[in-house]
C-alpha cells in the first residue's frame, strides 16, 4: 500500500454467484475486486470507461487471491481497494473483502491484481500521464 | 424448423455453472445454446468469428427457454441446433438439450433464440448474403 | 401484472458482463432480473434465503426475454419487478429493465420468468402458504 | 511439480467468455483450470463428484495466475494440469494454458490453485485417504 487512501464498495451476493458447495464460486470474488477498482478510479475523478475511450486498456496481468472465509448468497460484501504499486506501464491494486451483514465483519479474502497498459494494437505502453498524476495526487474518499 | 438439418454439440457441465440448488444456474443453458449455434455455423462452412470480421454482428434479440429437467455437475449435455426461421434481417435458431450420460437421454430444455444483424454502427441491417445462401443450401452434418 | 405493486432495483454494469460486441452478453440481463426478484421478495417482508431454509426452492421453469437496446459497461440499469401470475405451484415475475444514466431512461429489455416450487426431493410442491399470503396481501414499496 | 504426470484437456473459447477488450475476461481462465483439475482427478480413476458424494469438498484457498497472452473467441485452449504439492489437508495443482489453433502453441497463462479439504460442517479435514493414495500411485495419461 503506497498510502492509506482507499475506497469502500459494496455488493450483495447474487444467487448466480453461488455453486453447489453452497458458497460463492471462487472466481466471482475477483469480479467484485473489479467493482472495487472501478469505484477507486471513479473516486480519482475519472472513469475506467473514459480511459478506454482515450485508447488505452488496462489488462489483467497477474492475480493473487487468498480465500479466508466463504461468502454466501445474499451476504453483503464490503470491498476495500487501494493502490499497491504504480509502475511506468503497470499498476497493482490491493483488495480486502469483508462480510458486512450487521455486526459481522469477517474477512473473506485478500487479493492483489496487477494490470498493464496496452495501446490500441495490444502492445504494452505507458500508463496515461493524467491517470498517473491522479494516482499520485488525488485522495479517494470512502464511498459507495 | 425449416428442414431436418441440425448439428449435435456436446459440453460437460462445469462446477462453475452450478448454483447452491445443486443444479446448473438457469442462464448457463443459454451459453450452451451459443456453443451449439457456433457449431451450426461452422458446419455450414464458415464461422461466426469470420462473420464478425466482415463487419456484421448477430445480436440476441429474443430468447424463449423452457426448463424440463435439471443438468448437474459433470453431466454430459448434448445440444441439438437447427434453423427455425430465416428473415431478411434476423435468424432464429432452435435448440434441444438432452443429458447424454450413458443411457440417460433425458430432455433438459428446449429453446429458441432470435438474432438480428447489426452493422458497425449498431443499426439493423441485412444478413450477409453469403450466410443466407449457406442457410438455404448447405447441410450441416451432425458432429461434435 | 396482477396489480401495480412493483419494486425498483438498480445495478451498475460490470466489465465482466460485457462481451466483445462491446455490449452486455445477453444472459446477464437475466441475472439482473434475479436481483430484482430477490428485492421484490425482500420487500414482502421475507427473503428468498429464508424460503430455502424452510426446505423449498423456486426453480426457473420458463424464461422469455426481449432485448430492445443494449446495456453497456458502467451503465446504471434500473430493474422494475412485479408479480405477473401466482399459481398453486408456480409464480411468474415480470421485469422491465431501463437505462438510468442521468436523463437516459431508455428501455433495455422486458422479461417474464416462471419459477416452480420444488421440495427437498426435487419434486414439484405447493408454494409456501406464507409466501402466497404475502403475494396477495403485501405491497412492495419501490426501493433500491 | 512432484512428477511429470499430467493431463491435457481442451476447451474452445465461448463468446460468453469474452469482454469488450475483445479478449477473454480474466476470471474464465480459472474456470478452464477447473476443467483441467476435473479431468486430472478423473484420470486417477475417481471423480470429483464422487469425492463430494463421500462428504468432502475441496474448496479453493489460494490462487495465483499470470497472464502471458490473450485468449480470443473460438480459440482452442489446451490445459496442462499437474500436481504441484500434496499436504495432509490440502492439495495444490499447477496449470499451463496454451493456444492450440493449428501450429500456434503460444502460452496463454500459468497458474497454481491450492484447495483445502472441508467436511460436511465446513471445517478443514484430512484429504480422503483413497485420494491421497491415488495422488501418489496413479499415473494420469494425457487424454481429452
């Protein structure tokens, strides 16, 4: 974590996200991280959609996720998202997922996801300067 | 059905496709229909990927599906796909899904999915003439 | 529609829900309908999770959906859910999906989904009496 | 890798698995790993479904995946699966995904996924002895 800036997002678990183990299938936690990342970028004053319109995509290059406790149908899940590392052509976000049903704040999972910037031809490129500036200057306020 | 031409595809149910009811979540049967449709078009001697490269997309406009019996993890599912109707700007496929575990050929679901042709700007357009010709002339052979 | 009672839910489109056509893949609209249905039942004063804990599941038996306009990444989608029909062993919900980006209230899709009650052995059974009573008496208030 | 035993599975990329970047959304590669793992266990002479019927589930506890090149719609993807580590209550599988379109054998991704054994109450437990024996004795033959 490069500072204590972070955003808080929240999702409610969909039936579609459960599997026959009676808990959420493991890949969906990563989709919730995407929700957190989208909110983090929005809190910086731009949007990921806007970044794409300018011709840059951020493609997932590396994922690490540890599952601590299961999420279940209809649970409220809180996603804390922060910047873990900014490089010239890549950015790594950190995530902590917790249950947010009433008093229950159990930790569900922690993850890091590294994204690399690609230009229209699919080649690695520099992160947009305006985005890097926002990474270094702006302060996301917790929201949801 | 405009003729007895059809293709047979097969998928094996993934754990990711189940839900906490212990059966496959209902939307995944429609993804299997997509597998059947892709195979049907391939059996005509072209591919859906090729159609898109020529600048036309076939977007889903209408879906009707009836669920008869549940599919379960690790089941083999057989997808029979046929042409239900060809219009100037749309094509409707029919599907029958059956279980294909050993002797078990229980019917799982039947569906019809209508797709409309859209050009690069997203406006409705004529189906590609070459595709319409294939719809009317070629004979998909069962395969999988 | 058996009355003007309905609930309003809202989702924001996830990147995971888009496909290479640049719009939302067609099955995800049905997951949003599930979000609407969950909220409708919650507005009646119970939850679908509670119904399952009592030993009854509501399995999807029939789906009809018409797609009118595409949903795109980061769009806000409003889901209006109402009761279309209540039978002894089945219930049919109606749905209208609209875009809710600022002034844009374009209709995205309309759907009906029929669910049948199944007991622990997977056999069709009567809808729980307490649920039927709620269907006939309570008045969901729009919420989200 | 604890030996050179491995299985080869193959999937064809579904349209549903792509996103608006024109490539496969990153979580679906992990579902393909599940396909590989299912096949690996089947090659040992049992099935994951059978393990669950005996009252044990293998829940995903830790995932690491590196994305090297994108998979695209209609690509054939080959999944090589092997045992990375067997512990008393956990097993870690390794995966290599490659494109298998004609001559193209480009590496798509590599991953490791650790699963822990849980009993009916959801508590960690020993891996089934019969499964551990198969892990140590049997030799999966490449198949698909």
